[in-house]
C-alpha cells in the first residue's frame, strides 16, 4: 500500500509551495465508521499555509486543494479535513 500521507504532502508541496504544511492521518479515530479501512490511510487532516491563497476566500482555497487531490478523493481518501491559510 502506498503512503497516502506522503503522497498528499508531495502533491500539495508541488502545487502550492507552502510555508507550512502538516498532513495527519486521522484514520485511527474513525475505525469502525463508514469509509474506514484496515490499515488506515482513509481520513486525513491538512494544515497548510501558502502565499497563493492570499487572494482566495475559504471556499476557493478548499476547492484548489480538492482539485489537486481529485484522484485521491475519488478513490483512496474517504474524508479530508483542512485548515488553509495565506502565508
């Protein structure tokens, strides 16, 4: 199984050149719930800041991240929680 946390971090770094990026696998907190898989890697929290987000509102920022992770969101990732700031 590929390291989804690292894949997310790599794609977001390439797309946004963040000044802050933390990707946390929260899958263990969702064990037994819908979308949870054995071995985790299905529920993530992303805390990111990047200058590119300066002129975007909250919805635009989230859409930009969703666009970068579109393949993963339609497959491997069940839930993505995020905090997105300019910076």
